[in-house]
C-alpha cells in the first residue's frame, strides 16, 4: 500500500470514529453544540442581570429562588430576554421537548429551542406608505437587534424545576429567517398564523402564581403567553419521551405587535403528541389587544 493510500485509509478511519462518536454523544451535548451555536456561560446567564427586582418583584420573599417552579420553556424565555433585551416588535418560535432516558426513566431532561425574530424593520417598512414621513419614527425606534436562536438543556436540580445545565446561542441571518416556518406561515411575515380551520372552543384562562412580571404597558411578556398555553395543554405537555433530535412535539409561536398600529399579542401552540386514542393534535390560540382581557381558544384534531 502506497503512502497516499495509507493516508486515505487513516483519514477514513478518523471520519468513521468521528461519526461513531457523534452518534453516541450525549443528547444534551449534541443539542447544545449543534453547528453554528456557541456555548453561553451558565453562571453569567443566571447572574444579577437576570435576577432583578424589575423582573422578579417578589424576589427575596422566600428561601427559594423566585423562578424555582417555572417550567423549562418559560424560564428559558426569561433567561434569553435578560441577555438579549426586549424588542417592541418580535416573534418567538419555541420548540420544547421534555425527555427521559430509556436506561433511567426517572432522569428528566428538558430541551428548549427558541428563535427570536426582530420584526421592527419590517413593521417600519410596512408603515412607510401609510404614514407621512414627518410622523414616522426612525427605524431604530422599532427595535434594533439581530435575529437570534438559543438552545437550553435543563433538568430538575437544587430545588429548581428547570435548572440550567447548558445553553448556547447563534445569530440567524435574514436568509435563514426568511426560510423558517412558524406553524403555517413564514416566521418573518408580519401576519401571524392562526392554525387550522375547525371548531375552536373558548378556554378559561389560568392564573399562575405571580413569580415574575408577566406584563408591561405594551402587553403580556412572551414567557407569560407560553406559560398560559403550556398550562392549558395539561399533563400531556409534561410527559417526557425519549429524545428525538429536532422533533417538533410542542411548538409555541408568540408574536408581539407584529403588524398594524394596535398593541396586540398573539400566540399559537401545537401539541403533536397527544396521549389520547381519538385526538391526534391539539392546538391553542391566544389573542390580546392592549389592556383588554386575553382570549384563548382550543382545537382538537382527530387522530388519523
């Protein structure tokens, strides 16, 4: 065997070893360290910038942390916003997987994937033709910041329902954002998806414990909308299943002031794994305008 052939065999062996290592890698490691993502310092993320009196008005009132009982996607959104800062016009695509290991079913691990789209420039461009230039604020007023994507691996620890094991972040290009889909419509659209047609039934809103600031003068914060929808999904949304890579089992889309001049927040959620013989997919739809009461409707699609 020649020198060149030996090198080729050696390289092939390295590639096979790398592929085998990737296949056997810890799910959390594969999820967090996916291509394009950079690890975020967990201790810094959970530091003083996150635990503020403005975010947690009752901080210090208990021996436990104010977010100790928050479910994984809710806490992940709060952590992301503490790092990125809020945007006046944004859409959030949240994929949530509560998982368990086959070898140790009592060990729970939650995976949360959040993409935040800055819709400010698009809202500004949409108003150019309808608002006189002298009355239209500068585009910077509509929100400055990139599209970003975060991943969180979380598990119960030290009195926390969703303790933070690891987190990572990546920038999302405009081209990537334009290609992403948010439960029926492009994520970069100003129009918000409303889910499939059918008989949507009104739901009674839940009243979670006041552990964090759930609203601002502009409307509910995204984490509050996700918390409402997740709670209304019931036990199905809390049942862990084996990790499934990029599975879209529980998906939430929250749009804050995406279009028009009204202060409105919309949400759409889908549970694609319902533990029911008759129901295949469960949908929830959230809508709130200004300081008016929010409305939530549900749709159950029959199992095929």
